[in-house]
């Protein structure tokens, strides 16, 4: 299996969902966003970290207020135990992550609820602008008896590197990012608010799961599960 790392911005699949009827319920929207992530990724990939950007919110127009900014504008949740060499630090300086023994939908939703309720000022309610999942693990397709290997060769910017494999529950898993040579995870996710809509971006950086790759059928399966749940591919 020939594997190549796509250059930034990767291969992106975008889905949208009308959330106007629940736009004022920031916690419910976060639960919907987390639910969409896990619906798409079931059996395919696992998030290992999550970053949140928050803002004071105009509920009438479902828009973030440009100023002032909340005392805690950015936050990060990360699994405590990470694969070797995996890089999962915040994009924002001096932002220390909250560590969790397990990263799952319940833990992620609880973290968001606590984060949004941590502001005790007299400003309007705090809502979230976006959720980003930039450190992930992905299950390699079962295809070629690769199970005795501890790494897989990947082409990155014209060079070939050996990427580590971890074996879990009978399957091979890879993960990322793992430093300066592999800057992106196999999958990266972002969910954004957009005035009555939620926008869910799935970015694919490994050719294994891009169109024509052996894992593309699993991506299509995830997208189909989301469309059954009310999301529309853009």
C-alpha cells in the first residue's frame, strides 16, 4: 500500500446542519458537535485532544461579540497518556491542557460545559465559536498482512519516512502529528458556529483515506451516518 501525506490544507469534506431552533443552547450545540464527531469516526479514528475557542454571545442574532473577550477565551482537553512522539500541545501560548484518563464523548462534553460556565462576569452568556481536534489516531485498513510490522512507510514532501504503528484490539493504528516531519494528524476535525448553522470540517492528510484510497469507503460510511442524522454535505 503506497501512502502519501497530502500538503496543507489536505482533502476536506464539509458538512452543515441547521441549528437555529437550539441556537441559544450552547451546551446542547456542543453535545451535537461532539456527537457528530463520534458518529463519523466510529471504527475509523479517535480524537486525542480538543481545543475550544469561546466568546460572549449575542443570542438574538446567534453571533459572537467581537469585544470584550472572555477571561478564558481558549481551552484544551487532552488524553493524559499519548502515543510515543505524538505532539498535542495548544495552538495558543501559555495555555495548559486539562488532562483526562480517557478521551470520550462524555468527557469532552463535560469539559465544554465546565469551560463555558467558568466566567462569572456580568457580560452576556459565553458561547463557543469553534472546536478543533488536531491530534488523532486512525485505524489502518485491513489489507495486506502488515501485522508483523512496527511501522509503515509514508511519503512526505518527496521524502520517505517510517511512521510508527500501534497494535490495539487486533488492528493497526497510526497517529499524529509527531513533530516537525509530520505536522498533521491522519484526520483533523473542526466544528464552527455560523449564525443558525454548525459547520463540520473533516480534513484528511493521508492518501490512505482520501478518494481512491483503501480507506475512502470508511470515510463515506461516516459521512452517510451523518447525513442520516440531519447533516448535509456542502
